[in-house]
């Protein structure tokens, strides 16, 4: 079967919701994890994003593994923290889910740019996505280090070649953006419903 680097995530996304349409913790985190190898192909430019995403996944997975039946639903961890009034802590699962979702917003936007603007350089595509998604939540320091990192973005044609594998990369990117975006939107709507969608980086 023809495969691209997105094949595992596309497969994983079929299992993110339960039969009743609830977002499940483990499958959602698994899909986010399956995006990490795609980031490796960016090299140094995505090192910050990758460690950030990895850290937030680990935080949520650690919590999940303490009681898988209790935390089977992704939002149960947040609901518990909201009740205990610990959701706003910088090491909370709520904060982890929020930043994980924002980082994924950035990636969806980035891949969308690579499809929609074939004439852009990789740096242009990254910077535009960053401005639309993460920038308003970042302080000066995070913003500066991000801008520096984006200058290390790889050559776009080479990058596309590396992630293409044997499959139709444009079709897979399209599928990834279209399928993953609704999950992220639902995360934002849920976090907004408990008043926690607008926390900024310290």
C-alpha cells in the first residue's frame, strides 16, 4: 500500500471518537504522537515545537495511565481539575491540552499553507501559520525563539519529497487538515466552555 508520513495519523484518526461521538483520551494522544515523526523531517526548525508537543502528550498520558477507565474521555481530566480549581496551574493537564491543541493548530495551518501556496518558501509558510495561531499566546521570549527557529526551516521541495514516501502527499495533507481540524475545534470549544481557552504563556 502506498504510504506517506501521514498514513499512521490518518489511520489513528478513525478511532479518536467513541461510537457515541465522545473524544477519547488515548487515541487522540496517539494521533498527536504520530505527527512527531513528521516534525523530525523539519530538523532544527521544529525542535521547540516538537519538545513542547512531546511534553504535553507525556503529561496527559501520565495522568491517563493513573486510571485509564476514569480518564477514558479526553475532557474528564480537565473537568476534574476545574472542580478542584487546579486547572489554571502551569503543570495542569488542562494547560497541557490547551497548548497541545494550539501547537496542532499551528501544524494544520502550516500544512494547509504548503498546499494552498505552492510558491511560498517554507519559512513563509511557517511564519504565516505562526502569526495566525500561536503568536498571540506567546510572550516576547517564546516569540523571539520561534522566529529564530523558523529561519532554519528546510527547503520546501526537499521536505515534501522526504515526507511523500510512496503515497500521494497532497491528498494525505488535505485529508489530515480536514479530518484533524474538527477535533481541535472541539477542544477549543470545550476549553472555552469552562473559561480556559485564553490562557497565555508565562
